[in-house]
C-alpha cells in the first residue's frame, strides 16, 4: 500500500505544471537604421537631377515660346510628353510647386527636395541662356520687383497651382491607370489650372485698368492738372499671365514700362519670379494636393 501511495504521489507531482518562464523581449536596434534609411539618397540621384534639369529646360523653352499665345494648351502637352520621357526616372516634377505639394502630402522624402529644386531652377536658367544665344540676348532679366506681393496676382497663382495639384494627385493615386493616361491626365490638369488662373488674372487686370483710367482722368481734370502727378500703372497690368511654376516664372518676364506707357522710355523687363508667385504656387500646391487626399482618403505608397 505504501508503495502504491508513493507512486500515486509521484504521478501527481509529475503532472504539476512547470513554473512559467519569464521571457524578456528586447527591442531590435534595426529600428534606428530603418529611420535613417528614409533620409538616404537613392542610388540614381544623379539621374534624377539630370532628368529634372532637362525636363524643366524643355518646359521652360516651350513656355517662353508660347507664353502670350495659347500657352496653357502647349504647356500642358509639353508636360505630357516630358512625363512619358522621364517620369520613370524622377517622377517628372519639373516644377518646384509640384515638389513642394508632394512633400507636404508625404509623397517625397525631405532630403530630396533641395535636389529637385536646384535642378529645376538650373533647367529654367539654362533655357534663358539658350534663348538669349538664339535670339541675340533678347531676354534681359531684372529682379527689382522680387519682393512685390499683389494679393490679386497671388490669388490667381494659388488657384492655378491648387487645381493643377488636385488633378495631379488624383491621377498619381490611381495606380490602375496606364502611364500614357497618367501623363495625359497631369498635362490636362495643368492646362485647366492655367486657364482658371488666367481667367482670374484677366478679370483682375480689367478691374485695375478701369480704376487706373478713372484716377488718371480725375488727375487730368483737376484744377492742378499741370502739377498733378499721374497715377502709377497697376502692377497687374504688367503681368502677362500665370505660370503655376516658380521655375518657369524665373525665365518669363513682365511687360516693360514702355509697352504700357507710350511716353516712357523704360525698356527694363522684370522676371516673373516674385514673392507673389513663389508664395501663391507653393501654398496652392499644398492646398490642392492635400485637399484631394482629404476628400478621397490617403492612399498608401
């Protein structure tokens, strides 16, 4: 009996569960390298820079040749072709506002922004140099109006950039579209933005010109007309059109004083690159791109 009890006791003891082991989970240090990898430059950074430089050069050359005609359509078609050519290399931003809009939407690494902007502005300046060589130094840029901020022009540039980035974001987030359809969609989005912004600018210029004419007539009909100073021509009258692109704005020019005032001999042409253009396009790009993501829902890359 004693033997049986001992055996029974041993069985019970054997069935007793072992003490739970405490497992200490350590956080892998691989997380730190993963975070640093997000700031690492891609292996093809040289190709990206060259693609953006050459693409912006082509776009700026087209804009210079068609800025006062039906430029919106030609520029949109040029963007379509450029995207098909270099889209697989750099994404074909060819526009500092596009780069900024994609960055605010978390579609572009921060470390890449200076490379894109540098290449884009260099491409625009190269277009000016080539145009001057071909046209015997016909483009003489002045940046004396760089600090100018006209809120009407700012609004026109903002609307143009916002419409463009809204359409661009809609196109690039639909992965089922073919490369050709995407390129055409981006080109048409830019065309729509330029047309809308151009319409706002035309309306603004009409209002400013009417006000200028009224002020001019009042100054001439006053008793002190001989000594009265004529009102200044409104800033919007000098603006040829919206660009929705700071790089293109660098190369394009405003109307010279003698083009608007027959009594003036001032032939200085100011660059369209002003604070109103820079702020308007960057803010508009951020609003347009993120507005689409807000409406449609943010998609994972």
